[in-house]
C-alpha cells in the first residue's frame, strides 16, 4: 500500500505553524523500529517508554519529519503539538481516507467483547461481507491472521488496518473497543455504524481510578456513532438506563429479561452447548450453539441483533452460529473435564463457575490468580467468589509483572472465607495439582489467561500456555 502526501497537506487546517520546508510523507509510525524512509514519526508517551527518547533513532532510520510534544533540535521538520497521541488519529484519517464503504462495528463492555466479536465476524463472513476483525486474540485482514498486540491498536494501526481491509474487498470491520483505547484517543477519529455494549463490572481501576471513570470511558463509544448509527445495548445491565438517556439516533435492546427488542428463551443448556429460541421483535427462531454457559446467551443475542440490524437473513445467522465451535481461551474445553477461560474479573469468574456448576456431577475446582501492577481492589473479591462458587480453589500466579507473585496471592487469599483453598505460586505446578486432585466426575476451570501463551514476569514475556500444560498433565 503506497501513499504519498506532502507534510503541509497532511497538517493543513490542523495546525497554524508554518513549516520551514516541506517534505514528502510516505508512511505514519509511532514505533521507531518500523520506520522506513519518508515516514512521519510520532513521539508518544506510552506506559513504559517515552517516544521522545527514540526520535534520533527514527531519524537515523529515515524519518522525514517528527511530531513531538516539546521542542527538539533535529535536522528534519519538527511539529510540536500538545498531545501527539490525540492528533495521530486525525492525521491517519487524512492520510488513509474515510472508508465510507466499510460498515464499522465497535463492541465495548467489561466481559463478552471477544466472543461477541468472533460471532459477528463469523456471521458477516457467512453473509459474504469479507469482514476484518481487530480484537484481543487476533487481527484478521483478508486471509491474513496475526496475533493481537493489544485489544484495540493505536489509531495509526487502526486506520492502516481499515485501509488494508477495504483494499482486500472487505465490506465491514468488527472491532473490540477497550476502555483504554477510548480514553487514549485511539478511536476518536473513527465513526461507527454500530456500537455494541455488553455489560459493565469492575475492571481496570488501576488505570481509570474509579468505576465511574471506567464507565464514562466505555460510554464514549456512543459519542462516535454516525448520525444514522445504531446502538445495541444489553438491557439487563443497569448501565443501559444511562445509555438510553444519551443522544443516540437509534437504539436496539437485547436481554433475557423484560421487554427487549431481541430476547432469548433457553431451551437447553448442556456441556455440549446451548439451544435458544431467539425472539427478534415479533419473529422467533431456534438457534443451536456449541458455546457453553448461560452467560453466552447475551453474546449470542448481541451478535444476532447486530446481524439483523444489518439486514442479514436469519438462516445465514443460524448457520454461522452453529459453525462457531471454538473461541480460543473462552470456556474452551481442553480435556474432558478441564476448561480454560480468560475470566479475570470478579463477575467473569462468577459467571464461569456458575455455568460449569450446571454440568458438574462431582467437585468444581478453579485455578486462578490476578495480574501484577493492576487493580488491587479486585483481588480479595475474586478470592471470595472463588471460595463461594468452587469446591476447591488453587491460587497461583498470573502475569505478576513487577510484583512479587506471593504478595498478589496474599491479597487474593484475604477474600477467601473458608479452608477450601491451596496456594501454589508456580502456575504449571498449580494446574498439575488440580489435574491430580480431580476425579472423573469433577470439573476444573483454569481461569485468567485464556488464549495467552505467555507469563509476564518483570518486562519479559515467558512462553507459557495453560492449554499446553493441561494437555501435558492429562495426555489429551
């Protein structure tokens, strides 16, 4: 994809300062390692690094100009702005285009984003729309599938992905939109055709500070709807009342209680999946899904409602949903009685344990931990829920980062109110212990990491995959 634009053209009517001289810009980058000759480099401040420290490296690699937040003495045009990250999206939109031919679908909420995104992507693919996907597990553009670096990429990468998807014939882009992305301006310059809200519960308070600030970040997605856009909201979540008070062109509700536009009656809930009767306004359809857990009813409703808003035939939806047999790390059955799930919030592990309890004839085990350098207030809450809803909890490490995993575990165990818990710091050993303790009728949930194939210790990512450890222990 070759684009060429003058620096002055790129910044026209965005800043008033004249340039000492003009240059051709051939790409936009915020990572100096990706610089090629002609690039415009943005020096943004990240969680651990300040891009200003890499300006010289970017210029050495061929950057034609730089965008910075403080004056620097450099040999290329330097544009000083108040917030480099905030301006990236505006410039990326101008550089890559507006993508009017792409239907943009943004999904936000605490839990369920990934499953809902996978379902919508599968339905759109079955409908022949060649959709792209940007989410927690994968970025999918055309036939290319790459592991995701973060749930929602930086704005430059989002616009680049939109351009690549459109070039490959995509008619839609499905995006998980995180609260971090909404707070850090990553999607401010995208207008969405559809905004989906799943639910809201405690998470990321280390970043947002309060649950109210976290909620406001999530609701910002609805500010980004097109004039004729549609919001699809979970009516059973209390936040839905606040969303309905916003100025939104069209709202479609879904839920399992009350009088939502799209509702479901659970006909069958077994370890082999869900059978639902979906009611879309005055229509009723039977859907069979291999996904496990009553809570997945909401994800299925959100996906079905989104597809119906887009005019996709119900027969296509039913076929696509039935074919979605696996979502990596989302209530994934790795062995006959061992499940891996990404659940890493109090609500998520509660829902996962309640779901598995229905299928459990014996004891229910959970192996879990909490991430280091993250919200400490949820640790005892997760300990309490694990001890309340599982017969035995094994508390272990989960991406300790720069914290001592023993201290994280101590915070978790403060919430455990009975003696049905074991502490094993080494995660592989903890999983092995659960597999050894469990009998034929027991079920084990290994929670927290899901699809992740690493442990973050300090600044390093160490190869580690819950599913692989389980297979090694069980011989599956």
